[in-house]
């Protein structure tokens, strides 16, 4: 069966990964600008000072989106470009850039889906405590209100934060991403609580400041549990483990999603974390639980689990087996069923339609001697995952859209420029854009609305 007529076909990027112009037109430094300067933090000492030079080349990139036939484009705003110090008066030149970009997207027939925060906290706010400071709630709410007043007459689809497990987990617990901290678990839980409250404050600001109705979500991610068989015992074990919140890390999906949807933290996590729990008031939870309109989810991989004798999920020894196909990043093992089960489990639990706001494949793509970029693995990856998504749709699971990550090869955070996710190859020496074979494949898929899968 084809995808629904109103299914959204898109692609995504993030400001810090593509814009460059890190100290141009009044932009302030972000935590990633500072982190990237520290020896050994980013592959080969790379940084995003230039990245894809999208700040100057955005017209070319919008033309690539139009040629691709995108219905929607997920972008993020650089908070330090809009408020260089994170608070106070906005930077007029920064806002003007996003004004022009949104207008150009709409003129090209591409609907902007805007993320307020994709990991690039103004360094000035980090110096004041960042996510550990309760004032972050107000800082982020003011930023959201400012953006809503400027773009809310045209932007109708919003995400507040991208991937909280990365923000607090990799950035504050493990120290692998900016700001590079290794904090006690209690401090991470406190930062997580402030993030969720900031999300709620931003939802309020967007609904109050945008002209007309808007659709809002927070972009989650997690670690997919995939039933080893379709037996009810394996399915139920996978479901329970997927939403368990007892792991002492930031990767418990329900820890982030339950408070937004249900107005409470998962009881198993509250019990397990004990004295590490921050003080949580009824007013805090009421703020967090502002109504949202869809589930935004970034899905890449997962592992198989099987129910043991007591019905508990256990990883299948050896996972998918030696030699299972994977991307060039070690965590990206190809597991298409991850998309099916993520959509099924989450829509059943949370009762909202789901949009895959990221899904993509990384490789070491390069321009071949014939002048083209051949990336058959990426085409195969997309085919497999989209077939799994279509299976979910055919079974009545409310999946409303798909955004490929990413439109362009870009600065891949701590991995620098060595791993490429894009549909468009970027020569980071010359900034030349070369659409890959997958670009044309996805163009034809969008034209057929998925019929040629």
C-alpha cells in the first residue's frame, strides 16, 4: 500500500553543523565553539567555524531542497546567533538571517519545521551554570517568545529541544560532547528536570506568540528494543524494557516522554534513583506537561531482545550476528525493524501520531571519477527503514512523516567531518555541492509518495 496522501516527506539539518559564520554578524560563541578548541575532543581538531557555509550559501541549499521535491525541511536556530549572550536584546542580523531563510523556503514550497535548540547553548549561559541553573527555564522561555514573535506568523511546526539524552548524557554525564562535563548522576537529573521545565515554558511561549494554531513536540531519541520473534512474550518483554527507567543514565526514553505526556516521572525510576532525585513540585510537573501535538522521534538502530523465563527482556547474545551491516560510526548497526517497533510502542503508549524527525546512514562518500557520488548503501538503508515504516502504517500505526538525516554532509560533532550522512556531498575545501545518487532516488520516491519502494 502507498503512504497516506498527507504523509510528510522531508530532510533535516542543524544550525551548528551547517551554518559556519561562527563569529559573523554579531553571533556569540556556543558551548561547541569552546569545546571544539580543546585538544582531543573532536576528530583531527575539526571545528564548525565554516562547516557548510550555509549562512552564506543558503540560497543554493534551498534550491537543492526544491530540486529534491522536499515537502518540509527541519532546521534548527542557533540561539547564540539570535541572543549572543543567551539573554537580553536580540541580535537583529541573526534574526534577519532566519527571516530570509523561512521566506525562501515558503517561496520554494518547502514547509519549515523549526527546532529551537540543537545542542548549541550560548557559552555565556554555560558560564552561569547552564542546565544546572534553574533560571535556564526562564532564559529558554524568553528566547522562545522572542523567536515566536519574529517567525511565528509563518512557522507552524516546532520542536523545543533535540535529543535530551545527548544533551545531558553525552554532554554532562559522559563528557563526550559539549560542554564536556562528567557530573554526578544527581546533577544530571537536576539538569534534565530543568530541561523539561524549559520545554514546557517554550511550549507556552510558542502558543502565545505565534499567529494561529501551531504543532509542537520535543524531539526524542532512545535505544530501540526489537522483539527477537513476534511471540507475545517477546513483544511484551521488549515493550516493558523499552519504557523502563531504572538505568542510571540519561537514555531512559520514558524518563523524558512520560512527564510531558502524563505529568509524572516514571515510578520505577523515582524509586531506583532515590536520593539522587531533584526536588520536584506539582507546579513543576504542571509546567512540563503542556499539551503537545505529535511525537517527534529520531531513530537509527536497535538491538534484539528475547523474554527470559521470568518474562524479562534479555539481549540476544551476539545481537544481529557478526558482520551485520553497519555505518561508519560504531553505534550505527543497521536494524530496520527499529523504526517499526519505535512507532508502534510509542504511539500505543502516548496516543499521539509519530513523525520520524531523523533517520539516516553515515558512510565515507566521495566524488567518483565520473563526477558523481555513488552511495548504494544509503539507498538500501532508506529502502529498508521506509519499508518498516510502511509496514507500521499499513497496520494502522499513526506515522505522519519522515525526515532524512541529513540534507547535507556536515560537521558531525565529535567526529568532525569524517562521517557523511548527507543526500548532498559537500567538498569542505571548496564548498561545492554534489547531489548523491540517493538524492535522486529520494526525489523519485517523494514524487511517487513512496509507491516505488
